[in-house]
């Protein structure tokens, strides 16, 4: 069999993506025009800005009973990474993800929601098919909710759900991944006005070959997460306590070879606005407990400040951020200080290249965001990374070990440059592209082949029903 050259594979990938896009839009056009003769998307503004034919599911949704809603999304992204594994290895592949959901809400206080997901990777050569990039036709969410999520005092939810708290630095769905993250969860939310407190017990849903994905026995997370608005003027304060239990397992990099995990995280997230266009965002975490025979004593902190110049063209916002996550200085001792990043959405928080996790890390980041028009959003950022201690590993965005510890090596990991652009054609349909490059610093050059990691990408995202009607 003849082997295709990298140039031919790259050309085939571009053609495949364009064909994918053409077929997808063709289906929308042919199906949508038929629906457009009967209805416009529910709640959509009139006028030429939003073509009615573009959202046939929205039109269908508008004709269904008030208690039934349909929706979903489709995302297609081409990635062309280079320097994979810090070696002279490159790849090009297509990621696509389809989610379809239905919601039954017979009254304002009773809701049933289900969503299926099909996520796949195509044309990859050196990137392994993994649970983060492929998961075919599985249950993404499925839960029942009693009580209104904002009105009244309390609501109760049980089932499978994507959890989101605060800036998602501790718990989030990691939506940039092709598959993402959900939990089997039971939760009670108490809320009134600007105050909300969530009580929950959850188990993360791992990637595996089963259609429903069985959780790992004993890998549980319990938490209390509060959100208090304007206790301090123009700010939101979010205190939380999380208790994690996990067995020693090859599927958990936090416990592999070290024993049972019994860990408590106490955290505080605080953000708000200041005069003269300034804003701030900060979060601190402390962890205690045990990992096998070791005592846990770890911490992490984040601080960010920005200023938006609303009177300037493109209304730029300049920002400066700092991150710290502790590492273990003596890995043979009985004190474990490597911060457990739990279940975050790390993308963009530690760079768009997604090569760095919130463990044994010091990061400084500066950048600017602009909106040159109502449809365009741009972002440029540069960041510097160091190991908090050279005695501990360099960790990947997933939390797994990326490069083993090399005591005595330089702590400077490298420098990353991010360039990102997003364009929203109409509400519910957007495009984007970006480029990130992690320039290998002394640590990576001395412990790996030392190549820079580059990450160009382009994507299309489509919401089936962006103007969904409100429930009863």
C-alpha cells in the first residue's frame, strides 16, 4: 500500500474539513428552508440579521408544546499540533462533536433533561485515540430537577450533569476538550436574591468503552459551594469546602502507587469591579488530609487584575495574572504538597496550548482582549512558566505527569504566546481560529528533545436552537 506524504495528508484533511462544512451547511439549508415557511426560531429577533432557515430545530421547537424543548450543538475543529512530546513530531486531524438534547418541563418546578453526545477524531496519525477526544454515542447529561433553579428557596437535582462553579478553576466541564466532563450527582441548591449555596455529592464520569460509563467505585467528591453577591459592594464572594475520596488506581494520577486519598480542599473565590474601569479576580485554596501514609499540606493561589478602556477603539482590556500551585520537595518523605487540581476547566487559564496543569507551577500571564466590532473578539497573551520546585514533576493539563522530576535542573519551563480570534456571524453560529506556541525553556530543553510545541487550530460551532423559548 502506498503511504501518503505529510503534505498529501494535510491536503486531504483540509478537503475533508471543507467537505464536512459544506455538507453540514447544505443539510441546514435544505431542511431549514422547509421549516422557514412555517415558523421562525422561537424568540428570535425579526429582520435580516438572523436567517430563519438557519435554525430549523428552533423553528420546530417553536411549534412544540411549551413543556417540550429540543436543542443541541455541533462543533468541528481542525488542529495541527507540532512538537508533540517535545519531539520533531507533528499531526493534523479533525475533531467533531454532536450533542442533542430534550427537556420536558410540565411545570416551573419540575424538569427532566437528557442529552446524548457523539465525539470523534478523524485523520490522526500520531495523536492517540483517547477518552478526551473520542466517545461515540453516549449519555452526556440526564437528570431530574424539582424546584425552580432561581425562583423560590430551594431546588433538588439528581442524575448526570456537567458541574460548573465559579471560574471553573476547581470544578468545570472542560468544554474545550472534544469529550468534556460530567458527574453522576445529587445536589441541593438553596438560593434567595444574590445568595446561593450548593450541597452536592458526585462521582466523575470517566471515559471508557461502555455506553453509560460506570464511575470508579470509591472515587467520590462531596462539597458545599456558596456564592454571595454584593456582600462587599460590586463583588461576588464564593467560599467552598470540598472533600475528595479516591482509591489507589492506575486511572488516577493523583493516587497511582501512593495509596488511598482522603483530601479536604478549603477555598475562596472573590471577584469584582473597581472604579476607573478596573476589575479583579482572585482564588486561593488549601488542601489537607492524607495520601497513603503521607500527610497532605498543599495550596494554590490565583490573582488577576484588568482594565478596560471603553473610550478607545475596540474597547481593549489589558490584564495581568499570576498563578501558583505547590509541589512536593521531598517525594520520599511523609509530607505530600503537590496540589490536586481536582476537576477544572484549564483551557485558556494556563495558555491555549493546554500543555500545563495546575500542579507544581508558577505562572505569570499578561495580555489584551479587544472587540474591534460587535462580531469580532480578539485576544493576545504571553505567559511564563516555572516549576514551583525542581524536586517535583512537570504536570500536563490533565494533571498527569508530563515530564518526570529532574532535581537540580532549571525550574524555568518556557514561554507561551497565544493569538486567538472569534467571529460570531449570528447568534448560535460562530467561527474561530488561533495559534499558540510554547517555546521550550531550559527545563524542557534539558529533560526532553526540547522542541517547541505549536498549536494552530480553526473551528466552527453551531447551536441548533439559540433562541429557545422559556419554560412555563
